[in-house]
């Protein structure tokens, strides 16, 4: 397999951490942003300082055609695409009766629809290359159908991401493509931090989320597909 990787939403935060981790692991990385060009360029420079190749790509992933084009551009400019990490996903913390329909649509567009569009485009490319690794970012508790009244849209969208990932995993296992979910809980850059609910008693670190992604793309995980790995300090147990 090639060593090209696309990480959506990788100009900052968890996406940036994943992009840097992949670069340290020897991947060439496409750094994606929507409207954070300076941050994306800074991440690209950090990757190149690690000795890896990096490019920056801009796309609004709420546009499915743009999401598909992003994958194709990353594939073409990196030479091929071994890894796709879907990190993009807007989050709204508000009671359901206060959530606007526009906010609901945006949460689904950025979390679920964008993931569908990028995966649909990446799978045929990975098939042609003899395999690949897809890692989609979920949310701790989504796969267990845990109710989160102040983030209902986000939880439902991430549950959809889990089911989508499992469908891809089952359909593409014979083609050398694995698809898995990393499900962060309360992380250092989280918008809300109910630390009293976390058995570990602390927030997670971005590098801990990135380490879970690295496991799923590693040679040792070639026989692991359709799985959800929570990085959540015991939340939901």
C-alpha cells in the first residue's frame, strides 16, 4: 500500500494531532481545512519539519461534490491514498427544543453526510490499490445508544457514522480495506467537560486519540475491522 493519508479538518485540534502522528509514522499527509488556511499551512510546516511530505487542501465538506473532489485531489497529489481519516464534524450543545433546524442539518451534513461522501469516493480508489484503511471519528456512547439530551443531533449523527463504518467494513473486508471508528469522550479541546462523570478523573489528550487512529492503520490491525474504540477514560461503563 501507498503511504498517503488524508485527514479531514486537520488544521487544528484533534485532526492536527492525527495528521502529525501519521507523519511521524511515515505517511505523507493531506491537511484539509474549510476556512483555516493559516492554521493549515502551519500544520503543513510542522509535518514537513518531521521529514514527511504534506499538502494543504481546502473544501467545504457540507457540499458532497466538494467532499468527493477532496478525496480525488488528495489521491492524485499524494500519488495514492492508503488512509482516510474523517475527523470533521460540527457540535452543538443545546436542548433539542432550542436547536434550530438549520443547526440540526449542519450537524448531520458535517458529521454523517461528509463521511459518506468521502468514503464513497475513497473505497474504489483503495480497491484499485489493493487495500486501505478508513478511520472515522465517532463519539463515546454513540454505539451504545446513550441518550445525551443536550446533543441529540450530534449523538444520532455519530451513531450513523458507526453503522456506516460497519457496513463499509463488512462489504470491503475481502478487498483489503478496513473501516473502524475511534470514539473520543471528553478530550482537552472538548467544548463541554463533565469530568465528574469520567472514572479516570481527567480529560483525554489529543495524542491519545491519535494513538488509537495509529493502531487501526497499523499492520497489526489488518485483521481488525468494523470496530469502535472508545478513548474515554471509562465513560459509559
